[in-house]
């Protein structure tokens, strides 16, 4: 499953998780107005520890942005 999450600083991250809800990849940061489709990003592990910590601290929340255009 892939979804967008927004940080309290306004930046957006694309996160990928398995069927159990475990984060398996992340991409970002992105500006809200520059988002592409969730399948257009390369999900890696470089920022996963940071993302997990930000989620645990409630600094990231899931969003469902409306596509522009």
C-alpha cells in the first residue's frame, strides 16, 4: 500500500507499507503542489528510521491530496 503523509513542516512524503502496516519504503520530501502519482516515486530505505520516528511522534499524518489539473 502506498500513501502520502504530510509533516508538520508542510513537506510531503510518499510512504509504502506491507499488508501488516509495516513501513517498507519512503520517498521525499516533496511540495504539496508538486505531487505526482504514488507509483511515480522510487521508494527507498534511507529515510525509513526518520519516518518511523516522525510517525511515532505524530509529526506526520496521512493525507489524500486532490490532483492538480
